[in-house]
C-alpha cells in the first residue's frame, strides 16, 4: 500500500487498464492527472490547445481502437460539451474515459458548477470515487465498461478527492491491443440520416445502464440505524460517515444513471431519508424524481461551498465538535502577483491611464486586486478579447476610456485566437495585450503552442505569436519588454490613442521558470514616504509605521521594477551599495 492523491490514482487506474493515450488542457484541480500519466511506461500524452480539441483527439483515437483518457476541470467540460454530447451517440471504439474535476468552494475557479448535470444531459455514465483507492479502481473498470456499453464514461472528482492522498494498492498493467478499425459511417458520421438511428441506440443503452446500475459493485449500502438514511457520493461520503456515525448510508459510486429500485428499497428501510451533496441539488432532485421521499434538513445544508462534518451535523441541528480558532494575530496573506512578475508594470500602467480592462483566466487575474485594481471583467477563457470588442461596439462614436483586453499566451492559444479573428473580421478596434510569460503559469507551468514545450518533452514547434497576429490581419503588432516601465507606458499610450486595432506582445519569462536572482534592492534614508512604490503591489515591498517603504531582501529578486517608479532615487540596488 502507498499514498496517492486522487489525481495520481486516476492516472494509475488508466495505466493499469491499458490506456495508451492521454489528452488534456491543464486546469486545477485536474492537472496532475495527465502529468502523472505522462511519466508512465508505454503511453503517449499531450497538452492540447483546449478541452474541446482534447476530447476530439480522444474520440478519434478511440475510434481508431485505442483506450484513451481525457482530463479537465469542470469549466473545461463546458468547452468540451459539443463533442461530448455527440460522442454519446457515436459510442466508442477503444474504451474512452473523461475526468471532470469539480471545484466546490471555487478555490481556483470562476464558478462552482456540478458536472453531474452534464452526465445526465449527455447521457454519459458518471462514477464518483470517494477516495484514491476508489479513484484507481473506478477508472480501471470504467475502460471495460466503456467498451461493454459502447459509450464514454465520466469519472467525477472534486478538489478533496483530487488532491488528498489516501492508501492505494497498485496493480499490474493489462495490455490491450488496438481494436480493429472498420469503416462505419452509420456509427461515426453524425449527419441526421445516421444520427437518428444512433439516438435509438443511445436510448437502448440508457435502459441497459439503468438495469446494470441496480446491482453494480460500485454502489454500496452501509446499514446502521433505521432512524436516518443518507444518500451521498464522492467526497461528501467521507464527511457523512464522520458526522453521522449512526446513520445508514447509501453510497453511490455511479451517480448517472441512478439505481431507482435500490434507492426505493433503501428509503423503505429508514424513517427519514436525506440527500447530502455539495453546492448543488442534482442528487436531491434526481432521487426525488424517482419517487423516493427525501426529507428536508431541520436546519438546512449550505447551498454553496464545500461541506464539512460540522456543517452536516449543524444541518441536523446537532452541535459541531469543538475546534481551535485561528489566532487573531496571524497576519493576513492576500493573494498577489509574485515578486518580479513581468505582468506587474502592465497593470500599473493600465491603472494609470484609467483603461477599462477586460481580463482573462490566468494568474494575471490578480491584477484586479488592490493596489493595482486594473481589471474590470473576467468571465472565461478567451472572453477578454470578445468582451473588449463588445465594449467598443457599445461605445462606438462616443468619447470613452481606453478599452484594453489582457490575455496570457496559453489562454490566447486556447480560445483567444478565434475571438481575435472575429474582431479582425468585423473591423474591430481597441487594444489587445498578450502577456507572454513563456508558460501556462497558473496551473503549474505547463507547455503551450507559443513556448513549444510538450508534455513529454518531445521535439515540437514553437508558434510565432507575432507572426500569427500579423497573419490574421491585426494592423498594428508590437513586442515590448514588460519590465521596462517607459517602454510599457509608450506602447500603451500609442496603442490606445490609435483608431486601429492594436496588439502588444509583452514578453518576459515567468519568474518561476526563469528565476534569475539579481542583487536585492533596498530603500535609502532619502525615502519621502510618498507611497508610489507600494502601489505596485509587490509582496517584497511594505511600509513602516511612519509610512516609509521597506523592501524584504529575502523576497526581492532584483527585478528593478520599483526603482523605475521612485522619483527620488531612494530605491537602490544592494550591489551599488556595496561598491
């Protein structure tokens, strides 16, 4: 036995099942799954530009007879929904498993959604492991089940299952030869003439799955007291058994489709049946739709965020166990761009010109927070470019603040490129800033098409970002060092005053991949306490009680950004001090 996270266990289960190919776009809390799979023997793994492409590659490889794993976070399922819904019609060749990693509590996401609804809407079976051992076993079995029922299978995790390490026992790999490929347009070409018969196949499959799930090994009933029965799945199960040790529990390993008859029989054996789930009413509504009486909680469950045993006990009117409060004198640690982050001066200058900044998904979203306070919107991947065009359309012919879109290099490849093509096609205006830090920083510094690094470090091609911008017809393209304040200021001033659509590529490596540490900076006695340097939001810069600046030499990496903003030359390199 050894400890593995749920993500690592899913990768191990796929490997043991003979999965040959893994495809994904990185997204927390799913990212480590494919990174782990990529290190295993006898497999091919790649980062795709987005989740839709990853699923389409996966369906293609499955059609060719290979077993395939695709991984994504919950909002990635939104992007992949188009091919997923139709893959539920075509079915599979080799077994095809899709990880949907949900994020209750929104620790690293822009919304809190429940992927169960996708399973039900697309009619794709979904399995919900509650720990790493189940994550491994469910994934391993899901490949066999996918081929048995001729349909992709979802594995759903949540942040606690994905990142918590629990004991597992690894097994050997079972090799699976490629399934023979035979041309079959009636199965794989989903035009109406062929899709209509496949819809009937899908309905027959749903009936077969509904029969199978009644007795499948992945659902488990734990009978204790007869007063309270609880239906739950995934991480919520762990909290239920801790909070309610005397309750009978119907632990669902398969959450779509649901075992209707088994649930009715379970309800008949308890005085009151409750459904415990996180941030959604999917299970509650689905169980009630089966004719099962679901009781209301005496004190109500939270409608958002993660559950805890204490919250479950409180929902039943029970006292939560005592716990130690965090000390009141622990200093806050607000999120901030890293010391030396190449994005910082871009946001500082955008704030200075009072631009309306449409933002995007990435660590640069932190530019929205004080003291930079330089981002107005952030919706989804690629939305910065589309929304800036929308602002320009609404304000056409009026005097208005500059409108600037800010997007990272990986996000630009994901979905910003198509948005910008649309803007170019419609002769849009405004300014697009591509923050090219040479990596996909927020999810752990993965490769992308514009840095040319692949998941398994194979020979690749690095796309020419400026060349792409020129090729799609952006009339004004320039490249700027974002660590040079004067260059940033000039580029933004010229671009935002132009009537043409402009794209500025701010290129400098993320400090976490190219951490060249120069001598730190310090604040001289000539500091006037003007406070300008602290408006950069650098975590290495703080104020003394009398308002003067102070720089933490242990955090400072010597980037020199703050020095450029000090009009009194009071910020000096320690290298100069020692001369």
